[in-house]
C-alpha cells in the first residue's frame, strides 16, 4: 500500500493512517495474504504444478491485483492447453 485509500496520505507502515485515523489493518492483512498466495503460485509453477499454480494466482488476484500473480495465472492457462 502506497497511500491511504481514505485520504490518500502517504502510507508510513502503521496500521492506522496518521492523517485521517483510518484503520488499515484489514487491508494490510489482505495485502499480506495476496503476497503469500503469489509466492505460493510461483513456487507451484516452478514445480510444474500448473493447475495449482493457476488457482493460487487467481486467489491472489481476487484479493489484490499484482502483475506477477497475473503472469503466473496466464502461464497456468498456457500450460493447460
């Protein structure tokens, strides 16, 4: 997260926005889960488990758009043809 989604203040790493006081902890948890799923998708792709990699990437993308997860998902589709 680069900016608070409420007031657009720069994100400084705290779970509460310094400017508007918005609780960002749920969003930070979702962002961390998306990153974990993305890493899992890359690992599965490297192990040749294309279907599982695609599913993990799709789950990551459902939580947060990440270019690497999109690439893994697309490679999973190519491998299943």
